[in-house]
C-alpha cells in the first residue's frame, strides 16, 4: 500500500508486533503512567505475607489508572483487531514449539533459606534417566553476586 513506518524503515514482523501490543494505536494514548521510586527487592518470604524490601536504587513503577493523562490520538487498529491480536499473542506464547519449560510440582513454593530467592529447577541427564534438582538463583556463578554487587 506504500505506507512507510514511522522511521521510514522496512515493515517487519517486530514492527507489527509492537503496534499490536501498544494500546495507543487503538485509541487514546496515556501519559504519566509510571513514576520513579525505590527499587523493590521482592523475595518469596516477603512476598507471601504481602511485604517488600526496598533497595536504594530507583526504578519505574506504574501509577494508579486515575492518575494517567489521556491524550486523544487517531485510531489505527480497531478495538476488535487489537483484542484478537492480544489473544493470538498469548496463545503463541503459551503454545510455541520451542517452549521447553516443564511444570514442577513445587514451582513457586520453595525459596532459599539463606537469601530468600526462589529456587530454580534444573536438570541433568544420565544414560538411564533425567534427574531434576533445585538450586538458589543467588548461587549461580553467572549471575551478579547479590552480596558484593560484582560479577
């Protein structure tokens, strides 16, 4: 149809995907949706009773809907098309063939006694069978150390 993208680049799947996930294309855009607050360290022991520990670093947090400022913009994607796209994107995420996550019976129920991070299930294969075990995400060698702040 000869319509160029906002930046004048070629239309690709990622551009269409971004449009179909952005509610501004189906009606009013919103401003003032987030605010900068202290970053929260949410670990299992604190999350279960509804508490959180605040760190000294900042991050964006969503404001309540009544504080958003709506800006009228032209509708590019109809409400029905947007809803259908959201449904299909959710289905794609759930049923994608490369999805290799196997559910665990204790998923999201166990946490590290030392640091409070959730335990992650991993596995190894022997010649006879697959063995599952749990490890603390805080003890992964590749992850930044949560105690010293260095890699």
